[in-house]
C-alpha cells in the first residue's frame, strides 16, 4: 500500500490531471463537444457564484475589480 500512496503524493498533479482528462473525454464522447462545453461553462459560473458567497463579496465589488474605473 505504501507504493501507491508514495507515488500518489509524488505525482498527484499528473494523476489528477489524467483522471480529469479521461472524465472530460468520456463526457465529450457521450454527449458531444458543445453540450460538454455548456456543462463546463455552467460549472465555472457556479464556482464563481459560490466564491462570492464564501468571500462575502457582492457582485458590485467583483465588477469594480474587473472593470475599469468609472464604468457602471
């Protein structure tokens, strides 16, 4: 068991990246490219909304960070 845990700790990024790539590849084969792209896009939007709640940041604060001054 030490062999697997040692190798996982040493190559965690490679292993997780390969698993994520495999999952995304399977989803693309099953549902198609654009449906998969839509799901990934909505997941990113959900992540950003969740980050707002975690950081107790309002949408106005976020827009002030990404837009140039004076644009509203």
